[in-house]
C-alpha cells in the first residue's frame, strides 16, 4: 500500500489536487505495479508563515 505525503506552501484548487492524485496514482501503477485503489495520497497545504528556508519564513 503506497502512501504519498505531499507538503507545499500555499493553496491548491480542487482541480489541481485531483490532477496530482491522478498523476501520482498513475505513476505508481506504471512504475511499481501498485493499484490506484491501494494508493493513498495526502496533500498538506501549509501557510508560508509556518514554513522557513533557513532563517527566512516563506510567507
């Protein structure tokens, strides 16, 4: 059972999340032979003020 956890700064639309889920699931099917039904994907949208690169907050 593949589990993918994508973390990113900012917000995505529902359509963007659906596309990401389709693309990740398709890649896991083609490359690893894992069915889409067994693949779990979590998309964490994080505010820029909660994420830093070095000592600089991204938002």
